[in-house]
């Protein structure tokens, strides 16, 4: 094979996934295992094992580097990780050193939502756009920015934290230490919380969606409120960055029909007049592969 290939990691709170990807975006092999609540050393050992298995399955002799999509707001210049609420045992560890020692590869770490945004821009819903924004609506809310066709990561690698736009002064407390963040109104966790506050029996956001889809007025109102908050957040992003396209991914995006009419209305109402109708809002196309593909693309760009 003449094409370069890289390994790519998606380090999630639930699963660790490693894939081998070519420079044109073909996934050659995939491996995954549960993240577990083991020590940092054991997690890094497991990632190295998955990488080794991926290497065997892909039949690739040599990889150019190892990309890593990490759920953190800050990645130090040398790969030190800070603030990982979902995998706290890795806080303060140096992923470049730990995985570099175990695999012999150069490690390129990037925020997971930034990676997903770049993945969608490379091969998915915002392919070819000049300026794009990606938003992941999951357990939390992540975001990423494509500016002039390049991923913009900002100083410290944490740009695009759309989930922590303060929408409601003095509102719901957030894991970041602030109050009223968008994430507290638009994530799966927030939907379940809203349901609990009005005594609706729902263990997951999917349960609330099913209730709404079957005509339950209280559940419908929860999605409509969530959609309005999201639209207000998107209007801030739209006014600030004037993107061509905003891509919505993550599990909550599958509730689109319940929340999107309110999102569109709030986006229109709060955007500057010249860009009310210009920005396109679309659903992500790559699902769980967006992060690993984006981390791989970012890695190829750093070589
Ligand atoms: Zn926050």
C-alpha cells in the first residue's frame, strides 16, 4: 500500500476505540473495549493492546502517527491532559509520553468535539465548507470550529466550548463550575433532568423523546424548550463566526423532529438580520466515526 496510514483513538467515558485509517479516510480495522474504572496506567496499557491488534488486523507495517480524540477542555503543548470529568484518573497525565512509550509512535491529541467537527468537514455533512461549526449533543455538549477550511483549536486546544456558553444567568449549576451553561439545557442529561423536575417518569432522553413522539404534551414542551435554548446558543455562534453551516451530531440529534422547529425559530429571532437565513443547520453524517476520522485527519495535517 502506497498510502500513509495512521492509528486513531477515541477515548470515551464508556468505550475506548482505536482504528487504523488511511490518508484518504478508509478505515482498515477497528478495535474497542470498555473504558472501565481502572488506573491511568491500565487504561494506557489497554489502548496500546488495541493499537497492536489494529495493526495486525490492518496488515499495515508502519503507521505515520497516532491521533487521539480526548474529552478534555485543555491539552498542554506536550500532551498533558487537564479537566477530564468523564475519565478523571487520566487528569494530569501526559498522553504523548504514555502512549508514545508504549507504541513508539508520535501522538497527536485533540479535543473530541473538535475532532468530530473536523471528521464531518473531511468526509461528512460539512465537507468542503469554508467556515463550519460542529456541535455534539450527547451526555454533555461539545463544539468545534472550522475557520478558512482548517480546524481552529485555539490556545490550549480547547476552542469551541459551545456547551459552556452561559445562557441563563444564575441558572442550573454546571460541571465546569459555572451556572446556566447551554449544556445544562440542551444535553441528554438536561432533558432527563427537565423531565424529573416536572415528575415525568423517564430514565433516559430517549424515553422523553418517545413520550413526546406519542403526543405527551409535557414531554413535547421539554424538547421545545431545549430547542429554544439551542437556537439561542446557535445564534450567538452564528453572530460571532458567521459560518456557512452548523452540523448537529450526538445522540440527542436523533430527537431532531421534536426540538428543531424551536431551534430554527430561536436562531432566526436572535441572529443578525443579514445572516438569519444564510446559515444552514444540518445533521451529522458520520455517527461514532466522526471523532476517530477527525483525529486521524488532524494527525495527517501535523506530519
Ligand atoms: Zn459549564
